[in-house]
C-alpha cells in the first residue's frame, strides 16, 4: 500500500512538472506573439506618423527653450513654441543636424525674471543640453544671462532687443535688432517724418526693455525737433490708464506713442473709449494679431514698426506665415520669424563645427554667422547682436498694410 502511494505521488509530481513546462512554453509563445504584435503595431504607427525623411542617427542634440507659455505674454510664448517646433520638424525631416535629431525642450518662465533664471540654471546644470534659447523679453533674458555665462553655455535670445543683453557675456546672442535702433527709427521716421508731428505724448512700460526704448526714443525725438509734452511710465500688467490718459490729452499732443509689449490693447481701447481720436504709434507689438482682435475698430489707423512683413509676393515667407497661423490660431508677427530663424542659425552653426560638438564649440561657431535667413541678413557684431532696418505698417480696414519700405529712412 505504501509503495502504491509512493508511485502515485511520483506520478502527480511528474504531471505537475509537465503541466508547468507546458504553461511556461505557452506563456513564452504568447509573450513572443504579443511582443511581435506590439512591435508590428509600433512599426505601423511610426511609419504612419513619421514624415518622409532622411534617417537620423547618433545621440539627439538637446536645446532648452525659455518662453512665457502662460501669463500676460503667453501669445509670445506660443509664438516661440509654434515657430521653433516648425523649424525643428523641418530639420529633423531632412536628416537632423549632421544626422542627429534636434530636440527642443520648452520651459514656462511665465514672463517672470526669477523663474527664467531658475529654469536657465536647470538647463545649464544638465550636461545633455548644448544651448539655451530665450527668453522672450529682454528682462527675462538678462536675468538668465549670468547663469548661462557661469555654466559656459550659449544663450541665444532671438527676440531680446536691449542693448545691454549681448554685452553681458560672450555666450549671449540676439537677432531681433537693438532697441536703440527701433526707438530711434520710430522717433525720426514714423513720428517725425511720416506723421509730421510736433508734440508727442509718450506712454511706456516700466521694464528694462521699455525704459531703454523710451530713452532712445526721447533722445532721437529731441534731435528731430519733437516736443515730448507728456512722458509717463507704468507698471507691467497695468490695466487702468484713466488718469494717465486724462493728463496726456490735456497736454494736446499731435501723436501718442505707446512703448509696450503686453498692455498695448488695453491702452488703445481706453484712449478711444475716452473719446480721444489721436494718431497712435506702437513700438513693441509689431504686427500683432492680438491687437487687432482685442481692439477691433479702435486700432484703425494705428502705426507700428516692423522688421518683417509676410506677403504673398514672397511664396516661402507666405507659406511659413500660413502654416504658423494654422498651428497657432493667430497670425505670425515678426517675433515668429525671429524664433524660426534662430533654430536655423543654431543648426547651421552646429553643422560648421569640425570635430566634437561642445558648448564652447557652438559658441565659437555661432559667432561666425554671416548669412541670409527668412527675416533677412544675419551677421553678429563682436558682442553678439545685430542692427536691423524697419518697415512702417498701419492698420487699415482690420489688417496691417505696409506704408513705407526698408529704404524710407534713407530717402
């Protein structure tokens, strides 16, 4: 009896082993089938989603981007995100940079200087990032500059225009054109020559950029024989301009100049709501679609400086503007062009490097840039900035039109 029990027990053990083995083989087969199926699905998905392109190989090239994705300057942050992503996708679809994929990582500075500096530090401390782009405003860009300088990483701020930004470090570069150029041009050629004003009321945002542009405008206005009869600065994000408008209107100016990048629409609407039908000149927003949408008929006749204007007469530029508008859900401004060009300027600089791609090598190569891009010729000065020419644009029947070309200042 004992022997039978032993045999039975042995048989049970054998049956269990066989069962486990069979289950294991089936599990492996199922897993193999699932893995192959997942791989096939992923391959099909990748093939379906990927654009026709040359293959990229090697480690990606990572670049950090500082931008105000939320807050009062969110339109400009969105501009960065859309325009830079368009350029990145085009570059990667063409095989990347020397066969390596370009990856842009966006960080939301909210338009706040402390936040911009902290985010720049996070990028700078991570060795995988080879450069930093941004921030949008000169103030935020300048707050991040010391961090990038200490880390020895390029900070390429395409829309920063302060004359004080590029000189902060050998790693600082900007392509928007210096604020002294725009302020001086607006005083001499828009207000003085085109409008023919004599007395000017000046509203300016109290930021680094606003103060700098205001100072250059004022100096040029005096040289042009203009009288500044009202000159007031206000805090960034100010929403009630009633008292300032009352004082400005009492000074009886021929023209009102607004130096601002975020509150322009509020100020224009309140000037018109006050019943003041004066000539308005904007410095800062360029041909911003947001101004048209928020002001409506109130911005009819408003003049502005613009470094680039998107026209159907230039097919490639027009195609960019159309795709940008489709993605962003608002029209491209000059800022979109600067952001887009910045990616190609950086890409070309990296491709010129003969040897290992390092942060210092990128800096040295970027400094040699001398080529023409969508927004025009770009050649850095010894301190890392450029000078630009401007158009005079005006709002007419709800859209911007060019009134004077780049050569107006030379006539």
